[in-house]
């Protein structure tokens, strides 16, 4: 009699199982952060290994700082030079420079007066035919040159007396500010040659080894960050409208003895490329939407990335 009842209930049980939706397939993932090399320099130290847990701001590896340090020293020296030049523009000419310019003007004026006397004497002698026209022309030329030298000395003294123009001062300030910015940029670059963890996490990959010279912009350390991993699964189109953030799931991870509970954190509004492992039968022609289920429990933090998993929705009772 009992066997008869069991055989009668078996088709009903199989029918109920056949109506259960298939699991959502995907892989286990972590949020990733990549730390890049600002400049191409040899790696001089590697202080962590793949899989190590690290704290925020912990030193991970170092790059050779000598080239950048030399560039910084040159930039700082140039900034000091431009600062001195700017201070000179702001303070104006020294009294000694003004005195020297006045003396140069007096000398030029004296030379011009002597040249005028010589020209006048040559002109009188020419009237009396006591010299040649060439002598008079030479005296005229000497006078014009002496007058030009006197005018130049006068202009030089006026420049010193009138002080720095506003335009020259603005140019000096701009040049000094640019030099300071260049030095600050090199200071930042030098500091980043000591590669630190941007936040707490676990080292996932170290693409380069001790002595390697990674190119500028290359990722030198890859991190797994976050409190827990998430299951990246693909939702068929016919089940998309029935899911919303906050939905609860049971996630089975390959190699884990017990399933994990998880919460749907986000689901894409646009369909995604369907990975091969999510295709079966007629599903191959249907759209899928990528979803992320955050796993619960402290044990989930020990799970690696990339492991296949499958997720099944929990009912209201959590079963």
C-alpha cells in the first residue's frame, strides 16, 4: 500500500520539479582596482605576493627614483632662479646700478661734447682750405656716433629710474608659477614611485617581477577589494521583469560544500552578450541581462574570483 502511494506521488513530484526555473549561471567575481606605473622605471623592491591581504596605504613595491629625483632637483633649482629674477624685478634697480648708469651718461656726454668741438674746428679749417673734405666728414661721423652713445646712456638711466614695467613683472610671475607647478608635478611622480595600496584588499596579480621595467601606464598591481564577492549571473529575458534589487538568492559555488545566500544588488537595463555557458536549447536565441548578487557571510570573503556558480531564487520563507 505504501509503495503504491509513493509511486502515485512520484509523477507529481517530478512534475513539480519540472516547473522549477533553471538556475542562473555565472561566475564569482570581486571588484578590481589596478595601480599603474606613472613612469617607466625598473622595479627595485617587491614587498608583497599574490594573494596577500594588504591595508590601505601599505607599500607594495618601489620603482627606481634616481631619474625622477634628478629631474625634480633641476626643476626646483630653476624655480629658485626665477624667484630671484622676480624679486629683482619687484625691488627695482640697485643704487649702485643707477650710479654706474649716471657715470656712463656723463662719459658719453663728455665724448659727444669733445666730438662737437672737433667737428666745429674741422669745419672752420675746411673754410680756410686747411684740411680735406674727408677730414670734415670723419669729424661729422664721430659726432653722430658720440651723440648716439649719449642718447643710449640716457635711455639706460631712464629705464633704471622708472623701475619695472607691469608687463615685465607679470611675465616674471607667470614664469615662476610655471616652474613651481613643474616641480610639484615631479614631486607627485616621485612619491608614486613608491607604489602603495589605494585601499584595503587582497593582491590578485603582480604582472611584473623584480628588475622588470614596466612601461608608463602599465598596471603593476591588481587588487581584489570589497567586503564580499558577488555572483555575476545572466538573467534570461522572460525572467527579467520578475527581478528587482533586493531579491534573495541561494548561490552554489563550485568547490564549496554549502550554498551561500545572496542579495541582488543591481541588474542591467540593457541586454548583454550571452556567454557560452549560459546557453541551452532555445535559450541560445534569447536575450540575457547581467546581474550581480552580493554574497552573505564571513566565509564568502575567502572565495576566489572566476569560479563558476549558479543562483536560485529563494521563496518568501527563505528556502
